[in-house]
């Protein structure tokens, strides 16, 4: 938390930079991998799937990044 709190508002994680610049993210290799492996082990990975699905929709221009998307991910 110390590192996160030390960042300025102008700093963005790489995925946020990719989304802002209209580039594809690495979400399939991060959240997608976690979801696939979790499913193989019988673990509920619903949240990882939802995150991955929302990011893919943002990449395709079907959704605009917004905190308003969060309830659809965590519900």
C-alpha cells in the first residue's frame, strides 16, 4: 500500500496505459491464465473471468473504462 499511495495521479499501471492508448492489454495472459488454471483445479474464478471479459470489451470499443463497470464484475 505504501508504494500505491506514493504514486501520483499522473502515473498509470501498464494495463491502464495500454487502454488509454487503444492498445491490446495482456489480460489474457494474466487474468485469463488465472481463470483457466483455477477452473482446472475446480476453483471459482468468476471474478477473474468477469475482469477479463470487461477488459476485452473495452479493447474492442464496446465499453468505456469507468468505475461504473465495477458492480458488474464483483456482483
